[in-house]
C-alpha cells in the first residue's frame, strides 16, 4: 500500500482481523466504521469487551459461561442431573437451550478432536467429563445417559465416536443427536424445530457393555 | 431463548451486532471467541478501539484519516493539487492509493446520495468540495480536473451525475472512473490492476460549459 495508515488505525485493523471470520478487508471496513461512528460507540464496545473478561468466567463444572463459580444451569435444581449433553463450544449450549427440549446438564469440551489441527483428547475437557460421570456413581443421582451433541461434521463425528467408547465402557448409555441436522453444517445455526427433532431421534452409537 | 445470558455477555453481543455486516449470530460467535481467547486479546482490542478514537480524526481538508489537522496526503507537497479524486468513504482512498496510479488530492464525501435512505446533498461533504475548488481558483494551482470515484452502483452513479453538473458548471473538467469496474460491485474490493485500468479509461460525464 502506497499510503501508510496511522499506527492506531493499523493496530485496530490488526486486532479486528484476528477475530474469526473477519478478514483484512472486513477488519478495515469495521475500523473505518468505528472511526466514523459517534464517539461513545467505540467506547461502549471497548468497555463491553473489558467487562466481559472481568466479570465472566467458565463454569467450573460444565464449562458454560458463568458469573460466579458455577453457571446458572448447573445451579438450577430443576435440571435433570442424570442426563448430560456434551457440546463442543459454550455457544452450542445456547443452541440447545433455545429449543427448550433438553432438561439435563451440559459438558462443554471447548473444542473438537482434529488430527489435522493437532487437537488431541488432552486438549479437550474429556478427563473432567469422565471424572464428573465417575463421581456421580456414588451419589443418589448417577448419570444414566450422555447425549453427544458435537457438530455433524468429520471432526464432530470423530469426537463423538471417541467419547462413546469411553462412556459406554463405563456402562452408561451414550447417544448422539439424531438425523435432522444437515451433514457438514453447524449446530449453532440449526433452527429450534430441527434441534428438537434431533433430540427426539437420538440413537445409540455403541451398546453399553454389560 | 430459555437460558438468559449474563448481562456483560449480552451487552458485548449487542455492541458487536451493531457493527456493519455483523448479525446477531456472528456477534454471538465473536463474543464467545473473545471470552475464550487469552485475556490480553480482548484488552488489546479494547485499547485499540479507544486509541483510535483518541488519536485520530478526519482531515480538515479532504476528510481522510489524519493524526493531526491535515492528513499525510494533503500535507505531501509532491502530490498534484490541481487534480482531485472524489470518493465516498475514507477507505476508498486506500483502494486508490494501493494502485499508486493517482497522484492528486482527495475529497471524501462521507457517504453517497440515496433518496431511499433520505441522504441528501446537505448530508455529504459537497459544499466543502465546491469551496475547495472555488478557493483554488485564486491560487497558483487551480483545480483543473475532478475525477469522480464514487462506487459503480445506483447511488454512486446518481452522486457522480449530481456532482458533475455542479463541477462542470464551474468550467472544470469532470471525469468518472472508467470501465473496468464491475457494475454493482464496490470500489473497496477491486484489485489494483482493475483500478489502474479504470483510472486510465476515465471519461467525461458532461462537457464543461464554455
């Protein structure tokens, strides 16, 4: 580029372009927009960013967003603590909650197995999932079923298959969200009815061992 | 949504979704990403946002980004001050500068005429453009040509036509970026060669009055 932009603008464009799905050109457009918008707009966004990091964390138990130690789902006594739904990301919890059909608890993996990207089981919240399941066995409400709600694509399939072996070997029923989700799509963008269908038609991956 | 998100997260999603081209779902995804990313990432973005608003402004003369009163193009004495290029937005200056083919000065309209959106000539930097042209007449380097580099779409065409009448009535040659730009597309995303072609093949909209 013949004309060098002022440093603060270059920096903002750089920071924006590090966000997912935002390329260099989009970042440039957003930065110019923020420069042109009323002054408080950029400040409100900046303070919202800092606020989120200061006031929120991930639930110690399930990995969803929490204001305190535990999230509002884990502390809700009306939820069925014998039924788990395993999702890849915190926003996948929102997708399932939108439908309102699932009444159990969640476990967020914080990603998916991906040999190509070098993401192994150790990088995901798998040990903590198994620990939760094992710990429940000595309580009054042991986990009876784990619904694998990973995305219906290659990585999500591999992750579900890997988890189903670990979970069924513990004698616990393990199902996957049923047909209804388009192959190769993303859970986050599914509509509520499709998700409800998928919950209803969930199927076993492997029979629990005797 | 059955599950209400914590306020700080709702606020960040709301602020992000007010940005152009970012819808509710994208905003949600970005917010979750920022929550999951290392702590300094959100802070760096926040500080870049505040920094841009504190340290940058629009050039008093042409409307491009400036750190001081005037931008680096307006203060560059090697630029041809008898040739103006009129663009809609500050980022359009970048698009033309990338090619390096234009050596004159700019004038940013800060938008385009759009009857449907209620944007009239008074909302744009048109009076200041005419004032610059008129003021140059009494100097040693009067403006000799104005290149209208508005986007090649309906609003950009209307804006160019409106401006060409005002400019040619002042006895100044007025051209428009030539063919080479795809109709209905956006200047910002044109490649450098296409822009260079368009500069070379610029054509008069109306003959200057005698």
